[in-house]
C-alpha cells in the first residue's frame, strides 16, 4: 500500500512526521508532495492559459498527477481562509484537473482520497471547494458526511491525521481482499 500525503501551509511539521512514522510502522509506504511554489515560472507566451484558465506549463501539475497515479490512496491536508481553500492547494488541484481533462497527464481517476482541513469558523466553504475539486479529478471520497475541519491550533491535529490515514489504508486492504 502506498499513500500520497499532500500538504500545503501546515505550520506543524511534527504532525506530518508523526503520521509518516505511524504509517511506516504499519507497513504503509508514504510519499510526500507539497504544492508550495518552489520557483517562479516565466511566461513563454504559449497562450494555453486562455483555454485552461491557468498556466499548463507549470511542472508541478504533471508531477502531482504522476505521483497520484503511482499511489493507492491520497491524503490531502490544507488550510482555509475567509474565501475558501488555501491558494497553493487550490491552484495545484485546478491545474491537475485541467491537465487531466486535456489528457496532458495520467489522470488518477478512481483513487481513494481523504482530506483534513484547518480553518477558523465552520470551514464549510473550504470543505465544499476541496470536495468539488477532488470529485472533478474523479477521486473517491469517504462516504461519511463530508470532509473533517479542525481549528488551525487544534491539539487533535496529529490524532485526526493518523485516524484518516489509517481509515484510508484499512479501506484499501478491504478492497484488495475482495
């Protein structure tokens, strides 16, 4: 079982380390992918963004689709603000959806995915945005009532991440044993 762990601007790196260690001890291989911009890309003037609504030359979208295609399940961790999902995660998922629709990437449709969101307030708009983007990519979300939302300073961060990861891996093992 291989799990792709995707996180944006999570301030507590210790929670990510705890999840990857817990998964490793359970025999689950974990790959980490961050949507944070690592370089500024200069516009080449190709014009593809007019149709797609974003730059399709940014390699992070293709790298993400490849990493997602090479795993069994995905766990996304993102923050939210007043207007929804954090911009880096939103851009990455929109870019991946655009590339998958254009067949420029290997669309990982049918993968199991879960997300944990950190927002002040209810976080309903952020959860709705994340769920819509994941469904656009064709990923299967947990059937239990929506995506979990915690306060950014929640002491249950580590436990919630471990529980979601465990649920994803257990669900995967049930599917392969059928």
